[in-house]
């Protein structure tokens, strides 16, 4: 099974990325995921179910420990491409 995760962390700071946002992005970029896209208002990544769920666990723990007061995320099952 493949999953796509989309997430944001709060509170927002339009002048510079808060520590919790940087940490969350580093977790996702360092995970064994495909199609990682990070941006100022949202982030997405795709990968196998185990990899995505492991990354989400780490993302939540580390972002909250780094000052996030809210983490919004959505996880969707995506169809695998025919090989």
C-alpha cells in the first residue's frame, strides 16, 4: 500500500520558518519517502505505508517537542502505478 501525507505545523511565522516547521521538514526529507515537496504553507510526501507511518510518528513527536502547538495532517491511500 502507498500513502500520501500532507501536513502543516503551527504557529505560523511569515518572516522566518519556526523551529518546529524546520524540524518537521527535516524529518520528512530524511525519511525514505518518494516525491517529497516542502513549501511555506504545506508539505507533501509519498511512500510505502510503513515508511510514511514511521515518518508521521517521528514528525509528530519532534515537531511537538520543538514548539508546535498544532500539527494538521492528512493521510491518503494512493493507487500504485502499473509497472
